């Protein structure tokens, strides 16, 4: 099996879908942010604060090249990962890439429901959050749409819907259970 790399905006469900997909395929799941944190013994927020965005993006690129070389994995990338250097081209050369796509409204709802604190959106009102997502998506979507596959993740609000999304993704990738 070719490895699978999930991309998309924060709150699109890359970690949630990635974990379930890996479990259903019997392969290992990696979250690139967690991988960076494990290797550097710092949170992504700490690395951002210490090295700035460009320093973080350099580390992220190096860790992407390391993790993406693993065999038979599902890898979830940070929302910005595809947008820097030649990351998207590199991911497409190694793996089946999947863009988890949702509307700005759905992404805002997922982010508000999520328990993870995200430095880029901390302290924003609901309207500011929605505007920020719309603007960011305009910049990032040209990179995201370079993925080989796209999965609409509008309805990931309960476990059954997550399982359905994973099954749809498996079918799209030709990895259907026999």
C-alpha cells in the first residue's frame, strides 16, 4: 500500500479521520505536528515563538521529509504544510494525498467544538474567526487542490459520520474491505 497523506485546513478533521483510516487499514498513524513536538521536545506554539514562522516551516519541511519516507502509514499534516517550499509536490511524489475539504462555516464550527488551543485563532470572535478562515482558505486552497483526492468532510460531527467518511475515502483510494 502506498502511504496516505491528509491535508486541509485546521479543523477539517485530519487527525480524526487519519486515526480512523489508519485503524481500519491496520497501519500506523502519524500527526506531523505531534511528530515535530516529539522530536524537538517543544510544542508547535513554543517553536513558533522561539524561531518564528519561517524557522518553524523549515523544521516542518525537514520533519515532513523524514516522516513521509515511512512505509505504509497515514500521515496528517498541519494546515500550512502544503503551502510552503515544494511540500505539496513532494507529498504527491511519495503518497496518495487527500484534501479534506469543508466550508469556512463548517471549519469554524469544528474549531469552536475542538478542544485544541490553536495560536493562530486564539482570542478571535466568531465573526473574526469566520473572516480569518475565509481569507486563509483563499490563499491555501490552490495548494490543497493539488492533492490527488478530495473528500468532503462537511459532516464529521459524530462517530458514525466519521466512519462513513473513512469508508468513502477507502473507496476513493481503492482500499475497500473484501
